[in-house]
C-alpha cells in the first residue's frame, strides 16, 4: 500500500535551512552541513537510508521554493537521491507553473496549483505500489503534517545548531507520533515516526 512520507533533514534546533536561504544559498548561509549525510557520507547507515528511500520512491512532492532551488542545482545527470539520481515523477505544489525551467528535458515535473492534497492524490496515482515522498521544503512538509496528509514522518537530524532559518514545525499544532525506527551514523540520526490517526 502506498504511504505518504514526509522526509526531510533538520537541525537539532528544528530548522530545515539556515538563515539567508535563497536561490543562491538554497540551504541558507553556512548550512551545507545539514545534508552531509546524503551528499558526503560513505557510512553504511547513511548509504542504506538513501538507497532504500530512492528505491521506494514512486513519486516525490516538493514546494515551489524547493523546486526553484532544485532547478538551479540538479542537472541532467543528477536528481533525487543524491548520487543515486533517482527519477520518479515529481509534483510541485505552486500557485503558478513556471514558463520555462532548466530541467524540463531531463526530469518529469508536474505543477499542481490546487494545493498539497490534490498534489498528493496525483502523486499516489503515479506512484503505483511504491511510496510518495514529500521532500520539502519545511512549509510543505509542516502543512502536510498539520493537515493529516502524512502516514509517516522521517527526520534526518543533523548534529548542527543553526540558531535561525526555516523552522519545520511552525504552525503545525498538536500531532501525535509513534516512533518506529532509529538509525545512527556519525553525521546523522535518522528517525522514523508513524503519524497517529486522529
């Protein structure tokens, strides 16, 4: 059965980017270490997590700011899953689709203008029996958690305190989670939670 999984890297103090995140500094200023587990680590725990996630992804959701960053940093040779370059269909939640974008010929992007729930419905249809991953940004993952659209939340906790940036849980409210897995490497703690019903 297809699960909808919020999957995002977060600092110890709850930020998914550092301060000053923009198109030039997608993760914020001095926040590159957040994703060291995915982009630099050769630890078997980190590699196992990214390999399983890439293999399980039947479709991926992202917000417009994340898409704009991805369009500036991914390439025809690099996509989802870091060096694994997974190519599931991508669904971008946005108010307006871009007129043009760099990755149009190499990646399958669909722009959904009627909200996260509609994007998840389309992604589920595209995913087949694999999972839908909501990769970010923080506002999209947080709103999906708030609105009861996630079956699981997977946090990759980087051992960094950023002090400011984009908070993941701002405005989410009360949500009950059940921890189902913990995996630890020298550069990251990978936490998996089932989102409790009601």
